């Protein structure tokens, strides 16, 4: 089963809405930041000037206090001028009075109107205006009386008495004005406090809003994402576990199928060998008849010797013939074993790979097929490379491939005139490969598709399963080699190549065929 | 027919299979024959000359050159020798081919002693017969060879059944002269009667035809 993603939307859903959320939260955050910045500007614009003004309250109150002290000084100087014993002292007192008066009037003006010079602001309120007006009732007479004394127009102690009479009232009023100033300052302070508090409250509430509108949704979004992620991880883990399980199942199934396939291939190869054996049977019967014939001859010869009575009997020769009979019987047994070996084995897994000389193998197969070749009236030519072709193969399987190729060629040659049937079997060796090619001058293959003949059950013949070449390919592939049909204008050339064995030791074939020679032309 | 050659007949055995070859040699020699084995057709071919009497035991299935090929080669070269083909399995095609080429016998492996003996015996007899014919023909040919133009003319007329008188008339000679030609001809051909003369000439013709047949066979 192929694992599919059960919730593909889960993975894709967050991205657009998360984007929107992030944009929204970003906008809110910027908005709140802007408001906070605005509040800070407001703070700078309103509170700071007020604070600066607060600084100026102290000199105002100071100046007002000094006014009281100056008025006392004024009164003292007026009294001194009145009671002066001589003119000189009187003038001195008058001068003193004149300076004090000027200072006093200037301070009064400054308090009322404000003065850059004295660094005092103008402070206004309804109470102050009333007090200032009330103050004029005492201030004006004092100033006029002091001016009279200065001018020397004073009549007796009249002027000084006027000053003294108004002084206490003036002081009282001045006291009240100072209080008013202080009150005004205190009010300013409380106003400032209100402003600061307001701004602080605004900032705090903005922060709360920020938390509400930005942080909380962001946190929620993050939590949701984390939850999603955890869910997805869990789902993925489950999916992966399922996939692993199904993969394991698949592997097991594939292994089973492979082993079935191997068994089938082995059975097919076996069936093919049995079928080949049918064709080879005649040749093998001939082969078997050689030792059997020899045994019969030696036995007859022995019989003749035994029939010769007396000293003329050649017992040594008789013994020799018996020995020959034994050898021939052993050889017959070997042939029978070879047939059995070629046909019997069906187990593909038990690969009996040994190092053999491919040339010897080819010769042996050619001998196996010799009778068939002869019967098909085919001229066969064997060309062997002078170099040894040591390959590590299962000899039976490779023989099967060769038998198949030769039988194919022989069948294809049946459509040729009997005197021109030709079969060439060639072994070529290079540094890494040994290649055996089987060439006939029959009708050949369809050049358009040189791969088709290797497919199982592909056949152009009336009889046969069409598995021969397919089995050949299976066998050659299993030996790490290649089998192919060469495109040819006339006839057919099939070849297979096998990698040369790396190890140098050579196990001799159990049946060497000394009759065949390299580069021999056989018929 | 008597043995023409003084040398005793030899059994030539040609078989690539050593066991088969040696076992044949063993059996045939204990049976009292002269046996000469060869492992390849080529070996035998190089050794053999047509004067050698005997017969050939030839394995059909051999590498490089089959028994049939060897036999055809021998025929082509005019070396006529009876052949016993030895085969593991006598299929029809090979048998027909072998018969056509004049082989006398077939032996299927394995074979028993008596069969072998029979075949060998008849083959040797055939060889002896062939050799006798060859010898007779050779002597006839030699005798006919010495005839001159006049003798041949006379012979043809005798064969045609002409009387002395008719011959004398055709040849514009006397009957006496015809008599003299006749006796001269019979003297040269070493015959004593006309009947003997006719028999000799017809034998020569038959043998010549056989020779001709043999030659045409080898050309096939």
C-alpha cells in the first residue's frame, strides 16, 4: 500500500491566515507604539514648560517677601528723615529713602506685570487681581508720602505718620499675596501631577491594550502553531510507522515473490534442459554406444581367446581385455552421470560456480551436439582463442546456454539448402571477458527488434515453448555476463560474454575431450 | 575368382574413439585377421594405396572428416575398397547416402562377433572379386592394346557376325586373306575359337562400362 498524506490541508492552512494574523498584529503594534510616542510628545509639549514655570515660582515668592522687608526699610528711613537732628543726616536719610522707594516700586511692577530682568513671570488670577487692587489703597499713599519726604515738602511728621499708618495694612496684604502665590504654585504642582498621572494611565492602558490586541493573539497563534506542529509531528510519526510497516510487508512479499520467481526460473530452466535432452538423446545414445560397443568387442575377443585350449591361450591378453572392459564400463557410467547431471538439477540457489576453461566447455558441448549437427547436415567450424578463457561459472548452466544457441541455429538452418548450411562457433578472449558467438547462415532474426527473442514465450517456431533464449539470458545475467543478437545482413549471430575469473586455479572438467583441437575444423 | 595380389588382405579400422578402435583391433586380431587401426580418416588416406587388398571398417561419426566423406574421397580417387560402416545409430539418411556410394555393409554398435565376422568376410570376398575383375580387365586391355588397325577392323566385323565371304567382299580381299587375318587376331588375343573371342570382347566391354561407371560415380 502506498502511504498518502491524510491531511494535506493541515500543513498548508496556517500559512495564509498566519500571514494575515502577523500583518494584523504588526499593524496593531505599530498603532499602539505611535500612540505611546504621541503621548510622549504631549508630555514634552505640556509638562516640560509647566515644570520650567514651576522653577520661576520661587523667585516670585522671594521677591514678594523682599517687598515686605523693603516697606519696613522705607518706614525706617522716613522716620529717620523726620527725626533727623541736622540737615546732613536728614539728606542722608532722604537719599536712603529714595533708593528704597525706587526699588520698592520696581519690585511691585515686576510682581504685577512680570519682568525679564528680574526673571519673574507674570502670574495672574482673580484673587491676585483683587488683592493687587486692594494693595493700591495702601501702596499709593505710602509712595506719595515717601515722595513728599524726599522732595522736602513734608509738613512735620505728617508724611512719616501716613507711611506708618499704611504700612501694617500693606504688610498684611503683601502677606496674603505671597500666600496666593504659594497657593498658585501648589495648584500648578497638583495640575502637573494630574497631567503626569493621566499620561501614565494612558501609557499603562495602551500597554494593556497592546497586550490584549497584540501579545495575546500572538501568543494564541504561537500556541496554536505549536499545537499544530505537535499534532503534525504525531501524525507524521504515525504515518512513518505505518509506512515502515508496509515497507517491511512489501519487502517480505518481494522476497517471497523473488524466491518464487527463482524457483519458477529454475523449473523452467530444468524443463528447457529436459527438452534439449530430447534432442541430444540420439547423440548421447551414440556416445553411450562407444563404450558399450568396446565392451562387446573386448568380451568377444576374450571369448575367442578362452576358446583356444591349451598352452596357446594368451591369458595376459585376456587380462588386458578384461581391464579394457572395466575402463569402458566406467566411461559409460560417466556419460550416464553427465546426462543425469545436465537434466536433474532444478535448484537455482545452489550455484555450483567453479573455475573452468570456457574453451573446454565449448568443445564438450559441441561433442554433445555433434550427432545433431551431423544429422542436420550442417558444416560446423570451431574457432578457439589461443588464450585461456578461465571463467567462474556453473558449467551445466553455461552448457545449457550453448546447447540452446546451437539448437536454435540448427533449427534455423533447416530452411537452407543442405549443401550450404554453416555453423561457426567462436571463442574470443580479451583482458576481462571471454565471448562465445554462435553464427549461422540461416534466415536470421528480424533486425527491427533484436531484444524480442529474449522474451519468454516468444517463439517463431511451430514447436517449443519459446523459453530457450529467455532462459539463456537469465543464466548469462546471473553469471554477470551479457547475451545479445548481433545485427547481420544474412544469417544470425548470437553471442554471450562472461567475465574472466580472477583467481588463477583451474579445475579440470571431469570429461576432457582430447579429440578436438584448437582452431580445428570439424565436420 | 582367385586372389589377384600376393599380399594378404588387411582390415583397416578408422575410428576416432580409442576404446572402440582398440577393441575392434583386439577382436579382429584374435579372429586371425591382419588389422591396421587409424584414429583419423586423414591418417588412413595418407597410408592407403589402391593395391592394398582388404576392407575398411569406418566409423561414420568422426570430427573433422566423417566416414562418408572419406569414402567419397576414396571413390573420387578411384581407390575402390569395400567399406563396413560402423555407426551408433543407423538413421535412414546416412544409410541411404552410404548405400548410394556403394558401401556394402552396415554395422550398428554394439555388434556381436558373428555379425562382424559375416560382414568382414563378405567385404573381403567383394574386394577379392573386384580385384579379380580389375586384373582380368587389365590383362584384356593389355591384349586389345596390341591389336593394330587391321586387327580391330577384322574384330569389329567378326563381332557384327559377318561371314568370311562377306568380309572378303567388303574389304576387297580374298577369303584366304580373311582367314589369315582371323588367325592372326585370335593368336594375338590368345583365344582358340570365335565363341571365345566374342566372350572376351563382351567381357571387356562390360568391364570397361564398370570402370566408366566407377569414374562417373566418383564425379558425383
